[in-house]
């Protein structure tokens, strides 16, 4: 039984035909016209039509970057896409004449890791995606936790620092502002602007232009052994570990899976996160400390998870 998974991001629509083992057997992409909901839906429909031309599918799962209602049909709000209480499933079903399930993109990626990736041996998983922003997904007793309104797992907007850094959600001090790629780059540019000598190699690698510093560049230099880049990544790893320790007080996860673009730094990020997590974990001497695992599904996680949830 085949289904189609669609991962809608801020710049790209990625879609694939997925089998019951989580294998993508055909894939395609389209650009995302982020400011126009109807054009986004038309792009999804066009991608689906291409994939259906050669494969018989039973339904479509859509991973959407935003707050998805408990009905798994409506995108209530998206910070970076033009969705406000948009009946996305209904609109797509009208265009493609197949049943559609909509899920938050981090939930879809988390479900893929639970079913086919780094957490297949677990019943209780917490996944965090550390990319441009911070995403979260919770699986408890083998079930994806959505909450009463569908908004569960939005760990990015837990308060890490009261009255701290402004967040795009309109509040201050959210965990995302200290752990995600935006925080990594912001700190690097700030330190470079002050003439911090540890940032010298980073500025040089950016062609001497501080504004050209980005997350992949920092990660690459860190992997090459640059002390300044490693320090930057270790800092957000520490914040991440502290935040996850607070979450563990509530959820007690069996395993913590870390994905997203910044996770490409691997143990340069995960080791500081593990250390901070253990140091801040309540009753840590009397409980099993959840292992941190790097996500295994990569960029295909959203497609695979959305397709599996639809099936």
C-alpha cells in the first residue's frame, strides 16, 4: 500500500511516494510561493499529479510548518507561510481527489524517526529538530501526542530566559532563541563585530564579510577543528540540554532524538547537550538518563512521516 508524503517548507515543497517500510520510491520538488496559499496548494497538487501518474496511492500526508489543528486538516497559523486558519486538507482534496491528512512538520519528522529511524526500539520518544528554528515531537506509549488543540510539542516557545531575547512568536526568552541556527549565527556575528579574535577564522572563511556568516559555515569550520566555531556550537548545545532537562521533568522520555540542519555538527552539539542535560536533570542519581541519538532519516523524514501518518 503506497501513500504520498509532502513536506512544505519555507522555500521548497518536497513530495514522495512511500511504501509501508518507509522507503521513498519516487520523489519530486516544487518551489514554495510562501505568500500565496492558493499557489502553495497548486504546487502540492502539481507534485502529487506527477507522482500519481506512475504510482497507485491511497492517500496523502502533508507536513506543514505551522500550528496544525487537532482535526489534522487545518493550519491555524504559520509564522513563515501565508496560512491563517486555512482548511488545507479540504483545499487539497478538492484539487487531487484523494483523502489528505495534515500534520505539523516536526511531528511528521518525529514520527518517521519513531517508526523507521533512531527510535524504533522505544515507546516513549522526544525528538527535537535544531535548524533555522527549533521543532519538537512527542511520542508517548507509541502514540504521537498532539494535545487538545493539536499544538503539543511546540518546545521552541518554552521560556528559557524570562524577559530575554525577542522571539518571532511575539514573546521574549523562548528556548528557540538560544538553541536554533538563528541563535548560532546571531551570536557569531555579534562576537565578530566586537573583534573577538576567536571569530577571526570564521570572518575570514566568510570572505571578510561578517554578514555572510551562516550556520553551515560555522558547522563546517567546527568539524575542521576551529575553536571559535566549536565554542559557538557548544553554547547552543548547553542551552539545548538545559531545556530538555526541564522537558524531561514532565515527560520522562526513553530516548531523545536530535535532528535538523545544526545536528550535522553531531557530537560537537550533542556532547555539550548531554552534559547539560545530565547536570540539570531532576533526581539524576536515581533514574535512567535518556540517551541522545542523532536522527537517521535526514531530509526525507518529513516526507516519510507524513506519508506513514496518512496511511
